[in-house]
């Protein structure tokens, strides 16, 4: 006799059978909603019944990587290339547009491999991917000068950035038309894309991939409220996540960088990472960054966008939230993209959170802390404050007649801050050494080997070869006093979807995801250290490779 259910005459076996039927019906309904069908002609996925926008190739992002991909695809005969840009037209261009626009282009493939392998240190990269990277960046010179007919002038920095590292002799750096920053790379790339007929849609933030759930084959993207069809494939060149404070804390806090400011585009918020996770792509280099130094916010809003500054005087100190000094302030100028060798590793510059710059009357003068004028979002886009007084009026900088009053405005302990400043001033009066050896040469050494008649490599236990600054003058900090919060400035993040030498995005098994490519800082090869100009150069090479790769495919709806 069958066991009866308490709530009626339905047997447990009958209930289970009925439940199985209901569950099966529910699963079928769910599958139907997802776009699956018993009809073999219609694949299982989030494919819409109709598309709002259609193109042959869809490129997500309008920096150097996206523009290079779009240009390469057009030059290889693709009729309709569509670039989707998250920003409005006046803000377009990603990190490239507001960067130093330097291109690191080695003159030797083997030397480039040796050099970058050493810079990667323990963060190993598959040899075939490293070789493809080297071949790509070396080939940039001919592509830019011959195919695109750009004029490249020698840069004055990063040739190489790490002297003494094997392979460094092959490293050369360039600026388009010899111009540092000021969008000198981005503008001609954009003009070339426009000349070739690349279509651009602005304020179209891509947030979702359209793909076959079984094969992972990519058919397009969802951008805004529109579905965008990509007949041949999609190139994700949407930058990193340096302007996303939540993601930066998640991936950078363990590196001593609990708070950072972004020098690049505020539209780089990690869209590509989220789309990669959605489709099951592998991620790499998520805790690698190219940084600048201590930076300040100059735009009076809630964003973390910043710019680099250089004080107009030397009467200033850095203090943490407890009003203690934490470094020889001018060591900020010898960082190599925010890193300096310590105890055998190359960590990012450690800037406590919160930290502040306390300035005396001279450094708090009318200039905007001597801010540089050729890169960073506020500078290139002409946003934010231009003078210290504007900063004060906007509530970003504070001024006071006494140090105790300044401490109260900053939310610091008045007695502790006054004691820190007094200790510094008293040491100057007494002619005593500063607690951080401020006033002495920083890693100074004889940069010229008189015996051999050649430049020698200056070095010390910190690995700062060939970098030296003269003694930092000592000057008392006297009122009126100024104060502003500082943080580590991030040029860009390097992490994202892992890609192979053909710029194809890889899944967790290392298999290329069909019709999905990536380029630029979104999934960069740089996992530890890199030479200045490396990101722009990699953006151009991987964009070119991705553009040519997607152009060679047959349309999936043919």
C-alpha cells in the first residue's frame, strides 16, 4: 500500500511524478525565455528576436586599442566597423587621450622578450604570448610610419626605464610628431579612423555580451538599451577599472594601496571585466597597475579623478591620518611608474589612507601646486580648478592662519599636527638631520665613469639605477598654512581577460572564445613592471592584431 500524503489523497510517488513534470515544464519555459529552442536553426543564448543596430565588426572603446582595431579591420576590407564609446563625444578617447602618449617600440624582438621577461619577474607569461607581444610592439614602427604615415620623434624618457636590465639596450621610445602628451597619439589615430569611415556611437556603454550559451560564440553586445549585432566578431578595448573605487579596493588593497586616485578616463570602470566574467573568460594581472606618484583632486565632485602636481616651493610635508610623517617627500620623483624596489620586490608607493600634504606660505602660492600641463583628465579635458584659491573655494584645499586651525579643517588632531610641524622646523633651526634624511642627496652617485669615459649605472640597494635627485632643500613651514588630501595616482590598471598571441579572449580552460577579441590595458601582458610607453604601444599592437583577426572571419549569419 502506497504511503499517503497528509494533505489529501495524492500519493508521495504521484506527487514526485507530478513535481517532475512541473519541473520539466518550468525548465523548458526557462530555456525558451533564454532563447533556446528545439529547432536546430536557433541557438541557445540571449539572442534577441531582432537587433537594434548591426555591423560587421563591433569595437568597444575608443582609445588607442579600439582605434587601432577599427583601423586595421577597415584596412583589411571590412565594410562596416562600428566603435562604441561609453563617454559623450567631447569626453571620448579613454586613457590614451589623457596619457603621456609615449610609445615604447623595441628595435629587437629577442631583446624585447628578454627585457620584459625580466620585468615580469616571478609573474611568468607563456612564451608564445610573450613572443607575440614582442613581435607586435616591434612591428608598430612600420605600421605607424609606413601604413598610417605618422611621424615618430624620439622621446627623452624610458630608453630604457630600467637601465642595467638585460635586453634594455633594445628599448626605444617615441612620440608622434615628437609631442609628449596632449593627445598626440590619440588625435591622429582618431583622424585616420574617421578618414577610413569607421562609425562611432557615443554614450553607448557596453555591459553585456550576446552569445551562444553552449558554444560561447559571440554574436554582439548590449549597449545602453540597444542590442548591437556583430556579424564577424567583437573586440573589447574598453580599458581598465582605475576609475572604479570599489574594484580598485578589491584588487589593490593588499598591495598597500587602500585608496587611489585615477589620472585617466572616469569612464574606465571595469565594464570589460564584468563582461568577461559573464561569459566565463579567464582573468589575469588584476593586481598590476601603472601608477604615477602622489596626486591631488582638482575637480569638485564625488569622483576620484586627479592630476599630478609639483609644489612651487619646498616648504611642505606629508602626514598620515595620525599626523605622522611617513616618507622623504621628494622620493616621489624617483618612482618608476609608482614602484620602487624594496627588499627584493617592486611594490607600489605606499600612501597611507588618508594622507595629506601640509604646505607653508610659499608652496601654497597662487599657482596650482605646479601641476603638469600635458596629461591627466583634468588637464586635457580642461576641467576643474586652475588655482589654489579656486581649490579653496571648492572645498578641496584648506587655508588657515595657524596650524591648529588647519588641522581642525582637515579633521586632524590639532596638537599632534602642530607637534609634527614644530619638530620639523626645530630640526632645521638646530641643523640636525631630518628623521627621513631630508636635505641629503637621494640615491645620488657618480653618473659618469671617468675611467671608462662612459655613463655609469648608478645603483643602490633599492635598485634605483641611474635615478638620482640632488639634496632637497630644507625650508621651515610657516603660515599661512595650507592642506590638501593626497593619494597614489593610478595611470591605469593592467588586469582583465586573458588573451592569446592572436588577441583572442581565453576561457578558463585556455581555449579561445569564438569571435571575441581584446586589446589594450584590458588584459595587458604586463603583470608586474613595465617600461614607460608600454601600454600605448601594446594598445596599438594588440588592437591591430585583433582588428586583422576579426576581419578575417566569415560572418556568423552568412
